[in-house]
C-alpha cells in the first residue's frame, strides 16, 4: 500500500479524490489544524442538535386537526327528571287546616311532573360502521342519545352497546348510511412525559374545539382500581369528557375523562384514561356487551417496612393477602398471610399492580401464583373466576360464650367478643376474634391505626379467640427475639395486617 498513487480519478472525468500516500504525508499547518478543529466542533454540535430539533414543537397542528376532526363527535343526551309542579302551602304542623290541605292536594293528584334535562359531552368514531367511544358518565341514565358530526355533517341517534363504570368507558353504536371517518388506538405504554398531544372535543358546549399540550405525567391513579391516567396540560374542560387525546401520529392514546380544578375549569391538569386500559374494555364491550375481568378472590394490602420485617422479607414488593373467602384463590391453596410475589409470570410490585394484572387476565385461565409463606416460596396454580359475577363469602367461626377478664396488652384493652360487644361496636354475627375495647393514644397500636371496635382475628398468623391468646402471642414473639409481630385486624369486615413491637 505504500506505493499506492497519491491521486485517483473518478470515472468519466468525475471529481477527483486526493488521498496522500503514507510516504508523502506531512504535518498540517496551524491554520489547517484550527480549521479541522472547528469542523469537528461543528459536527459534534450538529450531532446533538439533530435529535433535539426532531422533538421541537410542530410549526402548526392545523393539518393534524383537519385530518382528525371528522372522526370526533358531540354527544347530547336527554334525561327525564322528576320535579315538583309547584310549591306546597306551608301549613304549621298541628294546624286545623293541615288535614284539609293534605286532602285537597291528594285529591288533585300527584304534585310532581317530568321535565327533560340535557347534557353535553364528546366521543370519537372507531369504525366505519358506527361504533363510538365516550365516557360512561356522559350517557349514564340517558333516555335519548344524539350524535352530532363535525361541521354540521348531520345527527344520528345512538344506542348503548355496553358500559364499564369502573373505567368510565361506554361504547355506542349509530347506523350511518355511508361509511364514517374513524380513528385508531395507539400504544399509550410508549408515550413519554413531554410528548406533544392534541385534544379534540366539545368544551363547555361551544362545539368542536382543539387544544394542544404535552403529557405532564403517566400512570396516574385517582380513585379506581383499574386507573391508568395520562396527565396532560392540554386544555380540557367540561364537555371534553369522552373525547380523544391524540399523539402526533394521529392515534388515540387516551380518553379525556377528568379535570382536577378548584373551580371546575381547566387549570392545566387534565386526565385521560390510557388506551392500554380502554382498548381492552372496548374490545369486551364490543364482543360481549359487558366486561369480563379475571377474579382471584383475595383481600390484599401493601407491605410496609415493619410488616416486611415481621414476615422475614427483605423488601416491600408484593401484595400481602389479608383474607381468602370462598373462591379461586382458596381453591388454589392461597392462605391469609401469604405475600404474592408474582402472578402469571409477572413480578408483583404492589396491590394496585396485582389488581391490574388479574383484571386483564382471561376469565377461566389457570395461572401460576408465586407466594412467600413461612420463610420460603411456593408456586400455586389458580384458575381465575369472573369478577363481575363473583360473590365472596366469609367463613363464620364459633364464638366463645364465656367472658374471661379483660386483658391490657401494649396499650390495647382486649375482651372476648360477645353479644354486648357486637351490639356496641356493630360487629357482624359471622365474625369471630378478640375485640379491642380501648386503646392508649400514646401507644404504638394507636399510632398504627388500631381503634376501639377493631377485631383481632390472628396474631403471628395463628387464630385467636380470647385476649389471653393475643397476650401469649406477644410473649412468644418477645421470647423469640422478634422485633415485630403481625396482627390481622378487621374493621367493618375489612381485614388488614398491623405490625407491632412485642415489647
């Protein structure tokens, strides 16, 4: 290669590329070195600038809005509302005229009449044959639903195919003469905080309106067990409910559902139910007219550091089982006190995640459930039921008839559950355990939320029926050098675990 010529000539007299041979090299001049350094700096700057520029705000949303708006609809509902036909005379109680006016009003028939109320919302078409997605609260209790299409393209009556109050999603159907423009769902799981989004709807009853913003947060939970909200600063107001939230590819990644506001208007915090949730709901409503979610059949709570320590776990990941009524989990061998670490091959981080996993799993599927129990792990096989038709029942236990003396343990005054205590604290007859009748407000138990009327049913995952059982459980834990011991406590039938220091 050292004898390679210094120059080569392109075909047909094309441009010439100069490539000095190894023997002909010389040191560059200072001017050339400075120029090369400047070129290098410029190249690095451009390399960093290109990805930044690609994420810059679009010059205009006009093309996207024009393309998507025909698939967005206004929804008007009409509802019968019972109202008084007029004020009743104010007659003092016991007045001689009271019976007369009551008889008169009764003879003249009921003093109520029906009036028509209306509400406005938004929605979007997802198929050419007329399926429309909106919020359940937009059409709930409606007698008539009218769909208004973009730019005065006409109106059509709609029927309800199915609703899901848990996610506030409803599926409607119209019968168009011609195919309708429609939009498709996108993947909300790949959306990132900071991405641009577009909201189209019918805010404040003003007709079709477009607003733009960014995703300001992901995976928000408001109240529902299946919540997975996208938070956005795109202006969302009343009337936007049920409308679509688009990404810059024109795909629906959310259904505008709620606003967080002190005055009912947009203040930059709007919430859209993610398409990851909505698509599953819509598919089931379209196929069955109802949702069909998996059901495991357990009561669960999140782990805390002290509860994890009491169980012998290294971290707080998983879902702690507090109760196992009759159902799939009990049939599969799940026990109260188990910590569910994984479900159907997916790690469980907390209770919310487990609820989502179970709900999204097919009814009737047999899944593997990995639980932590008594210092080790076990894999159980559970065949899921259907949540919508599930009716859990709690096993009833025998109640002691004798009344041993009250016992005070760690600031809690405990007594055996009897009829008097059931009446005083409103405890159901099917429940058994040891009742807490007083709690020292300076105690750890009070700090952890134990209150009079609570029912202790287990200590250290062993059932208790007398105050002495609880006392012995704490003593055994202290003698064994345990730093904390678990109590299974019920309040109004709802179980939870509480970890207390035994001494």
